[in-house]
C-alpha cells in the first residue's frame, strides 16, 4: 500500500495558501455586516446604546449614532480601511448622545487598519492604536 507523505515544502505552501485565502476572506468580509460599537478609545459605549454601523455594498457605510443616522463611503482592502467623511442627519439629542456621536464619527474617519476576529472588529489609527472596538450583530 502506498501512503502519501507531503514534503515540508508542500505542507508549507499549502499552509501559506490557506492563510492567504483566510486573509482575503477576512478582508472582504466586512461588506454586508452590521456592528455595535463597544469601545471608542477609552470610552465604553453603554450597552443600551442604539448605535450601529453597517458595511453595505458599493462601499457605503450606514448606521446610527444613537441620535442621528450616519453615512459615509469606505474602502477595506487587505487589513487597511479608509472611511469618510462621515455625514449625519441633524437631529439634536441630549449632550451625552451628541458626544458619543462625535466620538464615533471621529473614530471611523481616523481608522487606517482593522483586525477582524470572528464577531469582533477593531479599528486602528495610523499609529496602530485601537480606536474603535465593535461586536457583530448580524449572523448571516
């Protein structure tokens, strides 16, 4: 009986191909997903917050800040992300919600890289500092 034993080079090539494939899926997988902000820098977003962000098709970001609807264009490629400028409807809300909205818009606009770990997404600024942590809320 003949038994197949892959060489070390073959195994390494297969592993690298798998990692590239997973990396490409990870980079492309933001489109169609919805995320709830958990933390913006050192600010914890209240669990009761209605804020969310959706990465829609055609490079459109839409969402809600907890006060106003927000929208922007985005591009996410190979772990790099560019969002903005973020625009919003103009409803006035209590000061704490307006502060949260401004922080969310700033974090989104300052994002330069991202890392997705299953149902967690972290956006980083140009210096590699985490500026926005989100949890996926849709599972389709």
